């Protein structure tokens, strides 16, 4: 009798694992596009189509580079990079960590508070990538390897004007 209980319990665990795994994968693909993410791998290939059989069009070697996911097909994501180049990447090469890149021709000022009256703490050159937090009212906290401050959203690619982040 104890063996039957053990077998039933084991069957329940296996069934739960089999049922919950596809459900978790399905939830991940239900995210509304477009949305921002970042490259989590130190090397990530962008392909011309959603399979490894398609040729690679780019090799990214910049972890944390922000990208915009514009379409989903199974475990593949069609992404756009900050320059507007589009292609397909495997989902496991991407992260939900929000990052941004400084755009424009001149450095941006990282301030101690989200206002133009804030004291300038640092400056970040165009092309610098940092992590985002506390976005709202046109400002985001921008962290570049521990040097953080508030930046006007208009100076960044990787966040939409009017977007709010915790």
C-alpha cells in the first residue's frame, strides 16, 4: 500500500512538471510586443530568420545592449537594435533587464535628482550603455557600472517617452 501511495505521489509530481513547463513557456510568449529587453550573452548572433539554419547577419559582442522585441515566433524573437537593424535572436540570449544607450552627438549629464536643477554628478558619452531604474516624468535613473544619476529620457534609446519603471 505504501508503494501505491509513493507511485501516486510521484505520478502527480511528474504530471505537474509536464503541465506547468509548457504553461510557463506560453506565458513568456504572451508578452505584448513591442517591448524592450537587453542582450544577456557576451556573444549573440542576429539571424535573417527564426532558426539556426538561417545565416547570421550580425554578431553582437556587447552584453547589456538594449534591443526592442518586435515579434515572437516560438523560442525566437525578432529584434531591432539601437541603429534600427532588425533580425532574429534566440530568446535565451536576451534578458528582461532594462538597459539604455546614450544617443546623440554630445555627452549627457547624470544628475543627483530628476530635474534640470539637479547637481551634475557624471557625464556619459554617446554610445555608453547603462541600466535603467526609476523612470517617470521624463527622467530615468541611469547606472553605468556603479556611477548613477538621473538622465532625461530624450537622451536615451531603450525607453519610451512617458514610460514609467519602478
